[in-house]
C-alpha cells in the first residue's frame, strides 16, 4: 500500500478583518520552503481573551484529509469555499492559524498567474529561478529546459522580461515549469482557465501523464468534466469545511446537489461571489421568449439581469453562461460579442438578453452570470440559478431526442446520393 504524501489534520486559517496581518518575509518563506523534503506545519488555536478587537473570518476551519502517494485528488466547491486558501497553506505560501499539514516530498505549485516569477527577469531566467525555488539543481533544470520551452510554445518570447507577458503567456510558462521539473506533488489551482482551450487540453493531458508516473496531484477546478476524467478521489469544501470526501463520482454528485440548492437562492443573498464589488448583481430571471411560455428544446430564452451600483456603468459587459450538470459551458451570451447596450447605462436597472432557439435536449442546466465595467470584473455568481428544459418533437416526426443519447439537436436533411 502506498504511503501518505499529504496528511491534513484540523487545519484552519483565520484572517483579521480591518487590521494588519503578520507578514512573512521572502527570506523566511524561501528558507521555510527548501529546508526539508518532509515538512510539518503546526499552529495552535489562538487563546481567547487576548485583547484583539478586530473581527475575524475563518477561510478554512477544521479541515482533515489524507492523500496517498500517486493519487490524483480534486478539491471542489463554490467560490469562497476555501479551496485556494487550503492550497496556499499546502504550498507553504500561507501559514495556518491552527492544525497541521504534513507533506512528504517536493512540491510544485501553480496557484496564481506569475506566482514565483520575477517581472524584471526574462522567461529564460525565470525558468531557472522557479526551478531553484522548487528545490531543483541547475543540472536538473538544464536537462528539462528544452522540454519546458517546447511545451510552453514560448520560444519566441523566451528572452523577453515577463512583465511584458500577457496572463496567458504567464500561464503557459508557469505550468510548463511546474509540470516538467518533476515535483513529487503537483498542486494546480483554477489558473488553467486563463489559457486558451487548446492549451487547457494540453495541460490536462500533461497532468494525466504526471499521474501515470506515480506522482501526486491536487487539482482545483470548477469544470466537473475535467475533475471526473482526471481524478480518482475528491474533497468537497463548503464555507471552509469538508462536507464530504471519497470516490470522485459521489463527491461530484454531492457538489451538484449543493449547487442546485444554491441555484434556488435569491442572487442578491449569495455570498460566494467574485469581482471587485463596484457593481452588484441583484436578480436573474429566465423565461420563454415564445408564446407558449414553456421552455423546451427549440425555445427562445429571455434573461433579465438586475444590477445596482454607486454610479452609472461605463462600458458595461454582462455575461451569461449556460452549463450542463458537469459544469461544462454550453452557450455563452454577452453584449461584447453582439452589441445592444449603450456605452453608459444607469447606476441601477435591468438588462435583457433574448436568444435564438436553444437546441438542447430535455434536462437541467445551470446559469453563471457576471458583469464587468470598463474591462474590470465587478461581480460574478456561479450557479446563479438553474433551468429545466422540457422535451419537444423538434423534427415533427413523433420521435423526441433525449439527453441519454444526445445533448443538442440540429436541423438536417437526408436525400439519396
């Protein structure tokens, strides 16, 4: 039986609101990171009555689980569930407030775009810097250098300072370094969403290769299809706590049931949101745009999004993404692509989006909604609500296509050759 690569016991991280936190210097972080291949982080609960007056929030609380060497484990949960905080603790970026995490082996982390890169150094120099931070010797980095560059497809920009890279370029190089320098444990956050579809597929394939080599992978994603295909086990987090863990399929099902419950919650009351908060989404209504009023295969949809802000919205962009039960995006609707909204809209109001006929077969879908202003994401709510699509005889033949056999329909005609 394989040994335990990651053991987490009663782990918690508490942040102070409205007051300064103790910071760790770069020197302290580097010394802490490379002193031993087996690292143990412990913190005891802060004593009560210590005179602190600032309010606190627990990003992670009483989290416990084990990961065996060679396992591929997905960490799933909605925004604000504590996934990224947990990975930062395991990557030795953040100290826990309480509990302990024991990690056996060298860790390679890809948590945020550009983490561990120096903006003034070139891509070539950052490959060696990042490798050194992962505990690699120069000879090891030299032996993998060509593979890293080839995978990243960044050879043309290798001698350019990374401060001039786009977020996608950062992602390509950072992932290539983390995956090719052979850490015993690879930790990957949702950062892969930054890259294009082809590169995301390439990265998932590389993580599958890493797993087949017997190395351990901790993977955070909102894409349940990717989690299901890559991971054997999963841990579901909600509000910083472990809800369930075990084989990947039952955990994903628990996550989707939880998302279904959240989908029925008024969007204004949701706390698991992303964005700067300058604009707040306050309502989302979905209805048929056709006369019969029933949403079925072939129905046009009307989305009504309510919002409010402290000032008029300049260059507003609204986004609606229709997703399947696995979290895979099926359709995306945004005014950036098709126009329709003026360059300035009132500080409070509603916008509507009417679609062409939706050709999805009968079943349940989820809707993610977001708004940006001037190119800055202001508010985003995943699984904002759900939509049940009814079956329909879309071809007029009496034969109704079902989701068991096909996801979408498309008009077509047959004729003898």
